[in-house]
C-alpha cells in the first residue's frame, strides 16, 4: 500500500489534481461567474462591481479558459455539475 501511495504521488507530482474545476478560479472570477450565470450582461456586472467592462470581459475569458467552456450554456451545465 505504501509503494502504491509513493508511486501515485510521483505520477501526480506537478500536475493539478483539482477535482472541482471551479477551485481553479480566483475569488473575483468566481464572483463574476456567479453573476454571469444569473443572466447579467458584462456592462451590468461592471457597474455592479464598479469595474470597467473590459475588465469583466477579461474575467469572463479567464473563466471560460480555466473551465474549458466556450459559452454560457456550457458554463451553466458545468456549474450545475460541480456546485
């Protein structure tokens, strides 16, 4: 059993082993993600968080990239699966 644990540790060393992909998001990205999932537009989110629309767009792009989705429907599906 110890050999197996050591081997598994060596195989996964340096690799991300996050089971929940939402753990990859920063606190701000997670907050923007939750608001996006409520159906708000980037401009509305920007006003609510007192950020520039382009900044919110950057957060959205980061969220999509980290979660490997390319639209809000897939994001919603993934959110329902993991949250």
